[in-house]
């Protein structure tokens, strides 16, 4: 986990929002570089699943031209 995330603390307003709404948006908690390994893994899994779905006839094409 990035050092910036380890030093991050929610304030009372944020905690209250999460308790009341069930979600909290935190901008810029992770950098693009932090997220790239996750994006790569999800993309590889999605590509594999699409190829399997095309092979089984569940999809007509893989949609590989679309980015994550």
C-alpha cells in the first residue's frame, strides 16, 4: 500500500457521510502507478473471459478494441 494511503485518516464528516450514505469518495488516494497492476490484472482476466465466451458462443466478439 502506498505511504500516502497509510497516512490517510478520515475526519468526522467523512465518517458520518459513510455511515449515513454507505459510501465515501476519496479523490486522489492512489496514483495511476499504484492502480496500474490492478488494472492490468483485471484486463487480463476480462480478456480471457471474453475469449472463452466467444469460443462458447455466448459472445459474438471479444471487444478487444476497447480499453479498460
